[in-house]
C-alpha cells in the first residue's frame, strides 16, 4: 500500500494535467493532420473531418505570411528581450543603491506590469497617433515624418513602436527579480572591487551581470514564450497593419506568429492553426535550448 500512496497524492495533479494539458496537446496534433474549415459540421466534427496527413504543415511552409510572421516575431524578440533585460537590470542596480525615493520609484515602475494589456495598448495608441504626444514633440523639433501616419501607421516603425511600449510595460517585473538577486550578492565583493579601483560600469558588467545569470535566463525564456504568444498588444495598437511586401506578397507588417495563429482560428481553419502551433512549439524549444546553453552557469 505504501508504494501506491505517492501516486494517490499525485492523482489530483495528474488528472488536471491530463485533462487540461496532455489531452488538448494530443487532440491538437490530431487536428493538425486533418482538414477542418468553416464548411465542417461542428456538431459532428469527428466524423466530418478529412484526413490530410502533413498537408497542413506543407501548406504553411509555402505561405509567405507564415514566414513573415516568424521573421516579425524574431525581430520582436530581438527588440524586446535584450532591451527589456538591460533596462530592468539597470533600474534594479540604480534602485538598490538607497537612492532618495527608491521605494516610490519601485512601485511606480512595477505598476504598468499589473495593468491590463488593453489599457496599456490604448494609452500607447494615443501616444503614437498623429498629433499625439510623441508626434507633437517631434513636430516641435522640426521632424514631420510621423505626422501623416503616426508611429503605428508606418510599416518601418510600427513593430519597433509596439516593442518599446511593451518593454516599458514589463521592465518593472524584471526589475523586481533583479533587485532580489542583487540583494543576495555579498557586499564584500563590491568592497574588493572598490579597492581595485573598478568603475561603476565595470562593477555592473563584471560583477552584477554574471551573478544574476539565472534571472537573465529566466527572463530570456519567458520573453521568448511571451513573444510567440504576443497578440493583444498588436491587435489593439495596429490590428496587424500597416502592410508591407514580402516575397512578392502583401503582408501585415506587425502580424507576428500569435496574430497569424489568431487569424487561422477566426477563419475556422483549425487544422492549419494546429499545425502552426506545433511549428511554434518546436521553434520555442530550439531557441530556448540555445539560450540555455549560452547562458547557463559553467560548472
């Protein structure tokens, strides 16, 4: 009986895991091998689905919008993850040095992280719009480039504009994690660094950054997953527009993978959407593994 006792304690978790994670993953893989469109009888979905094998996967590989969504997602990662980590660590370093009003700034910087994405998106949409706060500032400096379309209406700036907004929204979360990690660093290390004549930036680069690598790895992995699932911010701020040309086809400049996946579902093309979700899963695993190998601490 003692041998089965641990499994009895694990049973509630295993049931939840099986019903809400394992079964949906297996079911979505089966869906990815079948053709399910708006013409499918949703009341008899199992009997009405047509087996197509890996046609959904092959069809995606020949779609320009799919490849663009991966490129746009990768660019979004490059913009948000390094900048977000650097800004979070820099803020944590400054606020860990007992500056005046440090507690107020910690709360103020963390507050946007708990606000709803819809609210954040609408606020930044107003800031980025023609005659908005940023456009007005640039107009006063003699820059009229953004007045016609705004930052979100230009294919060259829309993706970067959304990335900057999301970095400023989420940097408070990383800041809190880095603050906790920095407090665990022994003051003796910095005292020795002061005796050696190290500058502030040298201590930042050679001491703080190496000693908070686990937090950096965590933020990189969660940043990758967040970028692959990014949808609400693009839907609210740009609706997938403006458009640009890619491989001879017109695609939405900000239609990242999460947005394209949403479109596949709204078109009731569930087989293609499921196939795309598995492509994104493989992509996330590969990129996360590479980052783990690069950032893990050496034994």
